[in-house]
């Protein structure tokens, strides 16, 4: 039988049980970012670091994540002639910064693999 409030004819509401203290949001669970998501972030960061090159494939990346550490391998195509080492260093720096900022992971290593060099025409160059 449902208790009824005096004189109103409506069911009485039960008082809630004493509440237990709330667990802070940071301690309620964990967020896991899939390796393929981190790889997409790394590939986009490599695209941002390089000037667009007609006919070149977009950079792609592979990632291995262990706890809060991401090891990244980025595959790129570059124009030639040019300073390949400087462009690879720029990709490394940018990928490390973007992956670290967006995922809050430590990125101790970014390996850049140059898969192909595309000849580019230089302005004013002639033979």
C-alpha cells in the first residue's frame, strides 16, 4: 500500500537516503585514446609542418601508445632539391608539440621516414 500525504490524496515521497560523498571527476574513470586516433593527429601535424607539394601523397603515421607515452613514425614525401634534414626536424618538432598538446601524452620519439622525393622546379634556374 502506498502512503498518502495527509489531506491531499497524493502519494507521499520518501526522503532520500543519506548520500555518500561524491568521487572527484578525475578519479571516476579513465580516458583512453586509441592508437589510430593519435596516428591521425600525428599525420595532420605533419601536413601542417610541410608545404603542400603537388603530386605527393599526404603524410601518414603509425603510433604505439603505452600508458601515457606515444612513439610515432611519420611517412612523408618531400620536394627535391631542398634541405631534407631541416624539413624532417620541423616535422619532428611540430608532431611532438601537437600530439603532446592534444592528447596530453609524452612523445619521446618521432621517426620521420622520407618515402619519396619529388623534383621541384626552382625559380630562375636554368642550364
